[in-house]
C-alpha cells in the first residue's frame, strides 16, 4: 500500500480495492489529481468541492478531512493523490450525506 494518511475509513481489508481503484483513477487523470479531477470522480462540481473545503461545518466530515490532509501544494496549484481519492470514493456512506451540495 502507498503512503496513505491515517484516516478512519482505510482498513487493511480494503487495500486491494483501493489500489485497484487508484490505478484506474491514475490511468485517467495521473497519480496526482487536480481539484477538478477529484470533483469529477466524486460526481460533484468543482465549485461545490471548493465550498466543502472552505466550510467549517463540512471540514469535520472524515472524507473532507482525509482529502485536506493529503493535499499537496506545488506553487499555487493543489493536487490530491489518486490513492486517497480512491479511499474516499470507496467510503460512500459518509459522502452521500453531502450529495446535495
């Protein structure tokens, strides 16, 4: 497994599923995803994802916290590792609550 940040929803039993999904995502977008690519994979608009990152209330959710913790800055650009995005996508229960954003 790659160097995932410690998140409450990444268990050892999901490693294979996460790695397979991360490989598919990396094939489509590359190893590091832009905020637009993450929004596309999570079926959200880029603006909605930016709102979730800026909202204090939404930052308490595990999937937003995992993405924020894995954020990689290169100059002014922000990227997210494909394996973290895959882990977030496989944790669908916590994401569905925010599907209306």
